[in-house]
C-alpha cells in the first residue's frame, strides 16, 4: 500500500482527535479577573472606598445627642448611631466621646453595647451601638396611664417588676465598677421586643475616685480623672422628679444612694403613673425634692390596688437622707423578690394579721385543711356540750388534747415556713442569676423548686434556667429535655434549643465532655452572637474539666473566641493564628491582627486568658490593637515583642512588664522615654528597634 494513502478509519481517528482537543480546550473557559473578583463580595467590600454608614433615619434627639438608624455596609446590618447636637468645639466633642468610652467599658446584658466610635467625613465624632426594636419605658408607662388596652394586657405589674429588676441589675453592676448613673428615668430605659432591657444615656455618669489611694490606675479599670468631666462643673445635673435631694444642690455629695433614690422614683412611677414629687414649676419641684414632700403611693391610687409592701419599698428608697435609704441596689432588689415570692418586705411595718394573710396565700391548700380541721373540732366540742354530764369530762379532755395538737401543728408550720422562705429565696435567686459559673450548685436548687406546687409561668422559667445551666456544662441531653418542655422565651431561646437537641444526639452521655474541636464547631455554628456570656461559660467549664489542651486543637478554639471577644462581624473570615516553634519552644505571632481583648470578663470569675492553655514561650504583639497589658494577664511568656503598639497609661507600663517575669522584651525606641527603658533594664533584657 502506498504510504500516502491512509486507511479510511485512520482519517476518521484524526478528525475525532481534533474534535476532542477542541472540546477539552480549558483556556476558553478560564474566568476573567472581574468574574474571579465577584466570587469574594465580602472581602471586596472591606477594600471599597466610601462611607461605611448610610441610609440615615432619625430616631430621637435630646439636649446633647441625636440618635439615628444607619446601615453598616461592612457588616450588613442596621445599628443606632449617636452624634452630638449642638457641640461645636473640640471640648464639646471630647465630652460627647467620654460617654462612649465609659459605656464601652461597662459590659453587661442590661447596658447598651457600644460597637464603634470615630469621626465622619466632616470631622464630627460619632459612635454606634445596638439597635433594639421595641419601645422606651416612658411610652409604656404613658400608655398604661392613659388606659391603653394593649399596654394593659401586655404590661402587668409583674412584667413591670421584671423590667425593674433588670434595670437594677445594670445599676448594681455599674456600682460594682464604682460608676454612678445619676440620670435614671423611663426615657433612658429601652425595652426590646423579645424581653431585652437596656439602660441608656450615661452622659451624666460619674466614676467614684478613692482620693486616699496612691496606686496608679491598673489596666482595665475605669479612669475617673479621664472620664468624669462629661458635663460642665458647678451645675445641678439630673432630671427633676428623679434627682435626689443631694443632687438638687450644686455641692451635694453623690453616692450609690443617689441612684437608689432615682430607682425609688422609678418604682413609684410604675405603681402610680405619677412622679413622687409634685410642683407647678421647676423651682417648686426642686424645693419639694429637697424638703422630701412625697405623697404615699397608696393615697394616689383611686382603685386602691397598689401593694402595701411595694409602696413601703418605694418610700424607703425615696428617703431624704441617704443613710435612711437602702444600703445597696442588691438590698432593693431583694425587697422586690420578697414581694414576688409572697413574703413581707423589710420596709413594710406588718402586723400579725398581715403575716397571717401572706402565709395563707402561700399555703392555700394547707390553710383549707386547717380550717376544715378547726371546724370539725368545733363541731365535736359543740356536740359534746349537749351530752350528759357524765361525758363532759371526756369532751374537755378531748378539747385540751386537740388544742395541744394544734399548738404543735402551728409550731411545725412556723418551722416549715421559715425553711420554705429560705428555700424559695434561694430558688428565685437561682432563677434570676446570670452567674453560670455556679451551674453545678444552682441545678439542685431549681430541681427542688420544680418539685413544688408552682404556677406555669414560674415552672417554665425554672425549666429554661435549668436547661441553660445544663447547656453551659455540656450536659446536652438534660438541657434538651428541659428546653423542649418549656415555653419560656429568652434571648435566642430557639437557637439554644436547636443546638441542645443537635448535640444531645452527637454526645448523648452527659458525663462526658465535648472534644476541643467539637466545642469549636459548636461556638462557630451558634447564632447567639449577642448573648456572648454563653460562649464564655461554655469555654470556662470546658477548661475547668479539661485543663490540659492539645495546642493545635486549642489554637482553632482560640481563633473563634478572639473573633467573638473582639466583636468582629460574624461574616468576617476567622483570622488564623501563627503558632510555630522557636528554638524548640512555642512562639505565637499575632502581629498585624485586629485584636484588643484576649481575656473573658464579666463571668463572676477572675479574668481568663484564652491563650493561656497554649503555654507560650514567646509572643509577638507588634502592630496589633492592644491598648492594655492587662489583657496578657496569665500568659507569662519569656519573650515579648511590642513594636508599634499603642499602650495606654505608660506610667504603669514598666511595673506591668516586670510582673510578667519576662526575660526579654523588644520595644520601639521612639515610643518610650529613656527613663522607662532604664527601669525595664533593671529586671530584663531590653532590645530597642
């Protein structure tokens, strides 16, 4: 066969090969740069220029600031933005920003959280905070006063007292940080659509300063000298009707009892829908406040339905002399709890008859049985009076025996009442507490409460609290059983129910713990982003049960915790931590990462550093957002690199580094004076860059 002549099947194969080559030509399917960029919309949004906040909508305006609803383009959510109203100078702006810094350092579920602070394109300061759907307490109380049927059905006295206790929680926490609010009133209390209660407007707040203390301010503490000058001096500051007598004078000394007076006025307003002090002018109101001219709440009520116990509590809190008020907000809260539990308040001057009525209400079934017994006894005695003289002696004897039995019965009931009172108070404290560190101790108390004859509302609340305690202890089967059997709605209760159900299947044995990767996955998929205390307590109990951690596994857990602690948006990619070995020892490089907070706070325990289980030898914090060395407490590395780090309060900087027992520190020589460097060189090697 001539070589130039190919078989017919060879010609077909050649054409087939050409078609296959064209079909698998991948270059024609390559993405353009524009198409590839479209695959990363969130990442691209961070590099876009332009204003972060837009779509401004007015909400409210006061004397010092204007509140607007704005859209946060970077985090794809709506937030509330505060801007100064009449401020025009840098000093005015400074006053405005001090409130933001103060509130940002008061992390509590009932204090509005601050998200961001900055300057807009015109150099005017602003700060953003949580946008809470709902209403303020002033509108609610006005609706009740006007007899609005919707408000009356939704806000019973018990519901108002629940709001009041949450306000007290916020003020009690602020007092624990030596902060006085000094402007507690319904306008400054926000009630959310899902049970949230936030105390707002800390513009008049004051930090109590211990003038006898010589120690410098420690990182993490509130600096009163920096933050107290929020309003001009030598002025009466407060809201007429809620300000205490000492607040109604220029030179009056403000204490925790000043806020307790305002809480008393708030309780008085909830009971009567009227202010405790009346007057035809501001001057007359102030004079009546100083003189203590307050009408009893019960005389203000036309219907006469104000509880005597609550009226007494309000009047005690409204005493003219601070020493005659409650010693703390906790004492005031305990009084409200006594009323809700059916006991007499300490402020109420109760007689035996009133105590008997309260006892009968708490033990209605036992009281009915006692009455039947007494009626039966009276019938027996009456019947025996008509019998012959021969049986009279027996009847008298039977009566004496019955009286002795009644005496013993009464004594036993009194002992039971006292024990029940103590138990009920403990159960109510367990139901209201946010201290999940004591979950193991609180669960038995709640179980005793569930065994009692209680109403459906309280039973649902106890079940929800017990389920949450089991949840933070990783006892998901028990948590699921409680949460599926309660209709009580708390913050993101549906999300917690779903996670408890899911992990009850994953780990049905409540005596075992999740592995560290499993806990990391739980926190990552959880949507309770604003209820961060649950994350804290899950981590706290996990570390208590598993003190020795695998470094690689714990690193992934630390990444997600730092992401949440620093309030980085849920949609922002998790920052990877670089854990390596230098000279055979663990080294963590955090340089350039946007982390400021490394410790869990506000969990009723000393601060816990999420990096502590890594047992670091060296740490690089260069170019980070770290501002307080207190955030490194508990780490004790031997080497620390702090280049281009803006540490606040450099006067205590040498002492803080010395207490870390460092062998070597690397600093930027342009950030610290020679005196500071010389002090450090006395206790460690100092390398200057």
